C-alpha cells in the first residue's frame, strides 16, 4: 500500500536543502529516517541509493515503502539509462517522495560496473539526458548529487561544465561533495578521506550559477561549520556525523530553521522508537534489532552510554519485546539520574 503524500511539518521559510542528511548505503533506510525525523522536523532526509534495476526487476514495495512521518524525504536513484530512470522517478513520485535525486557521486567499483555513480561525471550529456527524461515525467524536483571532479582532475572548468550542461536539462539543485572521486585505487571509505576537500570550488559554482540551488557535502561535523557554510552557499548535507552522533540533529530546527525549541529528550525519543519497533514488528515482522542499530549513537558522550549500546546490540535478547530491552538498557543508567538533557543544553557540545 502506498503512503499518503502528506507533510509532517509546516512549510519552512528556509530552502528545502538548507540542511539535510546524506544518502548512506546500509544506513539511511526507512527505520533510520523515522528516527532522524523524531530528532529534526525540518531537515531533508534521503533514502539509500536504489538502483533502477532493483525497481525495474525487483520488489518495488520493499524498496520504496516508507513512513508518512518521514516527509520531506528524497529518493536517490542509481542508473544511467534515461528510460529506466524516467520509469523509476515516476514510481518514486507515485509512492509519495518529495524529490528524485540522481547519484553521480558514488565511486565504488560495484557502482562503476553498473555504469552509474561518479563515473557519470565524465559524460555530462548522458546525465543531462537522464535528468531531462525524469523531469519530463514528474512534477517533484529532480536533483543531482556529484563530486567536484573524478580521478586527479583539478580543473574547476570540469565541474562547471558538468553543472552547466545538466542544469540546461532542468536540474535546478546540485548537492556537491567537495572532493574528487578517484575511480581507481581507493576504496569508498578512502574516497571520503583521501582526496582533499576543496570548498572554494563549490562556492565558485554558486557565484557562477546564482539562480541554482547549491548545497555542499563533505567533512562538515559541527554546528559552527554548518553556519559558516551557509554564509557561502544555499545548503549543507551532513553524512556520517549525523548517523554516529544523532542527538546533534535535535538542535538543528532551532539553530538553522528558526523553529521553537523542542521538548524532546533522549529518553523520550528512545521511547518513541520502542513504540515504533513494536508497531513494525506487529505489522511487518521486523526484528527490533534491525531498527535499534540506527539509534546506537543516541547517548553518545553520556555516562553509561557503552553499557546502553551493548544492551541494544545484544542479539541474545532478540526474543524479548523492545520495551523490556529498553528497561534492561536503562537499569545501570538510572544511577546517573536518567536523561533530563535537552537539545539546547547539548548544543554547545556540537557547535
């Protein structure tokens, strides 16, 4: 059954891409996004990359089902055949996604063998054809996530010409990972660390294409860094720091979207997740452990956090209901006074 298309928050006065959580394979599934939405009502969320082949030949519902509470949420597609991408973009819109994003940034060899991801930057006209095919069949925005270059190309003109060609096809928003993608010799992990960050090239894109929405990604881990980037470009995408230190998201709405401070605490969010685990287990037979893994960073930096993580990670407890697991996880924490912390109290630690 397809979810209803309904936004969980009032439209913000800020651009949709002001602050977002990056698409991350094996991490940003629908359970992770539900968790992140409990922490921030305004951040834009992205799916893991879904290949066109998985949708054309596989179980569409398994790949596209999501919770209505996740809005605003974007579907990231991986592919290079315009007709297949158009078909999958249409599916994404029908299922209620708020944006369709094309992956032109992933450098993994597996993705390259599929002829998509970062290697597509070498074929800007093909990317333009893919974008136009999607734009022609959907009414939601079609966006592109890409790198500043491939291999050891240091030329600004390379990324400028890529953005210029693709924007002519109807893409008005580009999320730029400010590193090159080395297509040979580096693992995906090394590709996130070894190629140097060159933020200035992204700022230059914004100066040269003032009518486009340009968001930046790569190496941004604090509120101060987010604020500094927003002085230069339209938006910031945060990846692994948002996953490993998710409580940071609880300060985003007030700090970057002008929203009132929320009343949430870590324990209230955890309790909502326990309720969600119970519902998912009853409706879909989803093991609670496949959901709980996404919130293991929730108590990052607090006394007792290691013990709490160990309990929620203990597969020997898999047959217990999540409510009982939460009770076990908190048994050694109550000596520390539970959790009365608020996003505001923690904000300086992440700023």
